[in-house]
C-alpha cells in the first residue's frame, strides 16, 4: 500500500472520500498514485456489491461514506458488471499538474 505522504487515518479517510466521489460522479481527476490506490478499493466494493446480500451491503457501508451512493452502487452500478470479472475502472493520463508537475489522471468506471 502506498503511504501518499499521510498518516494512516488521514490516508484511509481520503481514499474513502475518493471512492465515494467516484461512485457518485462516475469519474474523478486525481494524481496517478492516488488513482491506483482508489482503484484497489473501488474494485473490492463493486465485487462486494455484485454479491447483493446484507453482509456485503454492511461491508460496503463501512467503507463508502454516503448511504444513497451505496444504494446506487447496489441497484445501478453493480448489475452492469454482473458478467465482468474485474477491471471495473479505467485510468487515463491527462498530463502533468501545472503547480508541481505531478502526473494527473482521470479514473472512471468502465
């Protein structure tokens, strides 16, 4: 796991916020390192949502911060990937950030 220059509590909450935003908006713009960590968490959440049982819903609710986003994940997003075995997200490079030249990417749901 990448540390991303933060302590564990800050890093975990940042990743949870980013995963929630990804499911809410379908795509987010972030740095490449953060996107790769968000992809790990997002793929796990979609795989859990495909199970569509109460235990899976509670595990997703423990990570995703917004209940309406979880409902949307279980009812709309996960059924789209029922035939797919992983690879639910796509990372597209968009070039360096102007301020510090960090490589920026768009992470989106496929």
